[in-house]
C-alpha cells in the first residue's frame, strides 16, 4: 500500500499525541501518590545499630559519672588530709642500751709498799717516825750506830794514808833509778787497794742513816732504841719499817673468759665495800694481762682507785663492779608501741616520707616498759606510740615532738631527725 506523505504525518502526530497523554497521566498518578506513601529505612539497619548507639551513650555517661565521683572523692581526701592530718608520737627502735653488770671480788694493794732493812750491822741509835706518820721521799727515819764499822773505817783511813806515803816515796826512788819498776808498781797497787777499802767503808757508814725510798705512810715500826740490827733482806736481815703509798690503791681482779674482750684500759669501774654501805668509789682499769690463765681461764685486771681521803686501806677486800657494753643486745621498743592484731603482733612504723606502715614483728622477752623484738624490725626504725586503727596503711602523718626515752633503753627522736 502506498501512503501519502500526508498520511505519514497524520500517523506520527497521532502516536505523539498518545505518548504525551500517557506521560501526563503517569505524572498525574505520581503527584497523587507522593503525599500518601512516605519513605522508610531498611528494617535490618535499625535493628543492629540502634542498641549499639544506646549502649555507647550509656557507657559514656557511666564513665563520666565515675570519673566525676573519683575526682570529687580525691579532692575530699586531699582536703581532709590537709585540714585533719593525723599527728603521731614516735620513738626509735634501738638495741637495749642498758649495759651488763659484772661484779668481781678483789683485794686492795698499796701502789707502792716495801719493808725497809738496814744495810749495815749495828744497833738503833734513834728513830724519827712512828706508825701512821706520812713521810716524804728521802726523809730520815732512823739512825743506826755501827761501832765496828767506825773502827774499821778508822783503820782503813790509816792504812790508806800509809799506802799513799809509801807509793810516793817509791815514785821518787824510781825517778832516781834506785828501785825497779816492779817494786814501784807493787806499792802503787797497794795504795789503790787501801783507797778502795776506805771508800767502801765510808759508804757502809753512810747506811747509818735510814731514809724513806718514796713518799708514803709508815705502816709498821719494828725497832726501838738499842735494838740490834743485821744487814740483809728477808730472813737474814732485821726489818726496820714498813712503808706504804696508798693515796692511790690498786685492786686486782680476775675477769672470766667471756668478759675479757670487753675489759680494756680506761674502762670505768665502781668499788663497793661492805664497810661503806650505799657508797661507791670510782676506779679505772689501768692494765690488763692480755692473756688468760690456762688453769682458771681468767685474765688478771688492775684497777686503780684514788684515795686522797684515806678511807681505803691496803689489804682490804671489796667488790669491783664493771658496766660492760653488750654488742649483741636485742632491739627493744616501748611497750606502748606494740599492737596485737589478727595478723599477729605488729608495730606501726613511719617511713622517710612520713607515711604509715604496719610491720609484723616477732616478740621476745617482756621487760615491762619495753618489749624485745626478735625479728621484723631493724635498728633505728621509727615506731608510733599508742597506735590506733585510724592509722591506715600508707596515709601520711605529722610527727609531733617525740616522747622522752625510757630509762631502760629506747630513745625517742625529734620530729625532723630521721
């Protein structure tokens, strides 16, 4: 079929008109449906992310609340600590400073003591001092008459003079070559012998005067005028006087082996005698033997005691008291620093930065005002007096002036000396 151009145009126009109407109808339907059909997210997304978001928000709120509470509490504690900081008294744990007491028996001896004997035979012409007299060194005590020595001395002087004259004559003869040198030497030696004998007798005659060898007190006089005396010492001689020097006395004691290392020169001692109850005399160790007697296992010790007042006498018996340091003494703390808790016996210590620490200890002997610490506490550690439950572990405290130390031992310290 042949269509004309006019028909084509008519056909196209009708098709276009129909398409335009359809589009208008579709838009009309869309405009009519939009207000009545809203858009919604997929149901799966809302179910997953909704709870997560809620939990996250809740966690943030909780964290903020906890942090605020902690910060507030910390500020309150700091404020309370600044305004109401606990004050404590402390004492220093030290080894028991009470020394050990050692008492030993001893006998008094004079610093110098001697018996005076004559040096020549004779009889007592006079005595100058008596018992109890104090004499100086070199003082005349007595005179001994020695007639035999005097006679011998006179003969010796005559012999010496003759020997001298003879020696002089033989010297002149030797110069003139009348005698031999041997004859001259014999006479010269005879003169020297006579001279020596004279000098010896003169010394013996000098012993007629009895002189004090040192200053002291006459303890005994064994002679009287006319008493015959014999030169010598001990059993062979006649004792004249006994002289003692007692312004300083010596006391000898024997220290046991266990105490010997603690006794040394310069150590103070106290002398106790029953004749003077309640009174003690001061002494000092001046010498030690430095070795033990293998039989008794003791060491001899010399103690010197001043005696200017003369209350003490040589030959007395007394007791010597030593106060010896105990290097192995236990650590002690005041009884008021002790606390018994569920964990066992404890003390409260103060650290270098003034903080509290509860320290468990092992307790030994009870000395009344003090307790012996066997373990758990070092020397010079500070402990709190009268601890209470308010002293929580680690809190900071203020140290007040320390209490005075107890007589038995431990020493309290000032607040700043740690």
